[in-house]
C-alpha cells in the first residue's frame, strides 16, 4: 500500500519538530537543576581581619560567623570577633602611645536573591540587615604636647570603656568550591543608633564598626566557609 503524504501533513511535521526544538532545552534544564536542600548550617572565618594590618598598621581583627539557611532562601546569621589596634606617634607636633581592644557581636537576617544552582553548586547572593553591639576599651600613655612658651605638657589617660549599638545593611556573595567548602565576601553599610552616656574620649576604632568619629561606616569581610546541608 503506497504511503501518501500531502502538504498539510508535511507542515504539521515541521511544526512539531520546531516545537520540540524550542521546548526541549527548558525540559532538560528542569532535570539538571538541583533539588533544593531544606536546611544548611555553616561556620566561617574572616581572613580580611588578619590581613587588614597590611593596609592599616597596628590594626587586626579575629572574626567568625555562623548561621542557618532555610530552603536556600532565608538565613539567620550571627558573627562576632575581637579587634586590637595600637599606634605610636612621635613627631614635632605631638607624641603618644595609644592602645585599644574590644569585642563585638552582630546578628540578623539575610535573603538569597540568587536562585539558579546546578548539581553540586550552592551559590548565593545575600541581602541582609543586622544589629551589632561593641564594647571597646582604650588608653594612651606618654602623651607629650610641645609648647615653646609654656614648655612641654605631659598627659595620659587610663583604660576607658566605650559601648556602641549599630544597624547595618549588607550585600554578600558566596560561591561553593567543593561539597563543604565555600568562599564569599560581604560589604556592609553601618549606622550608629545608640551610644550610652560615657567619656567624651572615644576610641579611634570601634570593634566591628569602624572609626568612631563618624556615624556611618562601610565595612568588608572576606569569608572561608565550611557548610553542611541536608
């Protein structure tokens, strides 16, 4: 029996092939996309805090971070650390020996706005909001202020504590290297919202925040993560 194909059947066949070629990549991509992990716990260490003394001599921080991520979209995070800063100055105008140290804790919420991950990938772009608290102590010895009329003036002040509370907004990027190891960075804009009544002499740096002579600061963290998802 002869097979008769008319022009109408040919058009239907061509249309069917065109639709298959158009939708097949999307269908295959759905099979490739990773199924979301419901929960993840992570711990992270900030390497920039140690390296910062290469840019600001005498200043370094030890900072750690931990958190819980739910359905790759919502995270609760807590971080904290210790800061140390020392500076010795001796010139024709003044001389002093200044030291400060302190700790801070910060907690808040982050939202992942990056959705498309493939198998063995867990990459994030986080937008976050946090509240931070710092307690910083400082002191200065051997403060000398030369005066050609009245002679040199000598001064010092003992250890004083300074407390601060701030609010910050952040954006961060995290890239998974292998199954449990990731790298990421975070940039945050912070604003002091509360400072208890205390001495008028404030520390040069506030732990976790930045310079104390300004209400706003911009900070950077560069993290190495260890992650565990299930």
